[in-house]
């Protein structure tokens, strides 16, 4: 007796089925590749912003090269001008010229760099986040400039005569050592003036509160004294007090900004 075994028939596919499957595969690939397209666009925009920022710094550096001699003479005024400096190495003068030109170009080009950075970040922020950025970046720049100005007009006129005439020994100032000294001093004091911005950011991230800062003012005095002692190039208490006074004022401003950020 013959048993009929059912044979499984393969489904017949029409061209319509093939075209439908191809369309579904295309849509799936589009969904998978979708997130990468905005990423590539952001990277391309970042590249363009960085190129514009570097171009601005290059232009300001070229301008600084032109006026570097006048700038060097102005920065050397606390020791009697550039004529009072004594170099002992063949390449020392040109190294100082390059250093001052590059630093000046970077400082002059920094507003353009910050502008390009803000143009890249702002589209991805919400309304209140944009407000914090628009306020925070100019405020941070202004505080750094205030620190540099304080160093130049208050600290250096008191520190340089004390160091060069200490115990009556005549000092022949070298260009490399002198400009390294004043630029380092300007940078660190300018950076210490950023304390209110740092405190405000920490308060925004819920790490500290205005009440904690107000209650911990005794610890703040000790920490500021240590920072002032580390930054101040001299060992006398007068120059150390000159650094501590504005830092204490900035600490009070930090308490106020922290209270605003916490709300």
C-alpha cells in the first residue's frame, strides 16, 4: 500500500514581494544610519569653527609680531625698559620676542575663540542654559582680565623693586627670566580670579550651597592664605596681603553667585 507523504511546498515570491523586502531593508538601513548623519554634521561644523578660531589667532599673532618691540618695552618698564635688560645667550632675545608675540596673539584672539565656541554650543542648549552660557563666558573673561590688570598695576610695581633691590645687591635682569616671571604671575593670579565662576558651577551641579560657603569662611581664609603664599613671588606679608584682599572679596562674590545659582 502506497502512503502519500505530503511534500512541503516552497512559497512562491513575486516581484512585488522582492520589491517590498528591498524597501523595508532600505528603510531599516536609513534608521540605523540616521543618528550618524547629525554626528558627521556636528563634526564638520566643529572643524569649521576650529579653523576660524585658529585663523583669528593667526591674524592677531601676526599683528602682535609687528608691535612686539613696543610691547616688550612696555612690559619691561618696571625694571627701566628693555634697555635695562641684559641677555647672556645668543638666542635669548629672539626667544623673548617670539614668546611675547605668541602670548599677545593668543590673548587678543581669545574673544574670537570664545565666540566660535559659543556659536557651536548654543544651538544644542535650552533657553535657560543659553542664558547661563551667555552670562558665564563674558564674566569669566572679565574676571581673568581683572586678575591680569591687578597683577600688572598692583603686584608687579611692588614685587619687582623688592626682588631686584633685596639687601642692596644690584640685579642684572635677564629678559627670559623676567618675562617668564611676569607672564607666569599674571596667568596664575588671573586664574585665581575665576573663583566665583567655579563656585557658581559647583552650586549649579548641587555640590555646594551658599550656606556652606558662608559658614566655612574661616576655612576659606586659611585656604586663600595658602594660595596667596604660593602665588606671591616674595616672602613679605605686604605682597601676600595684596593678593589675599581681592581673593577674599571674590569669595564674598562667590557666596552671592552661589545663592543665585542654587535658586
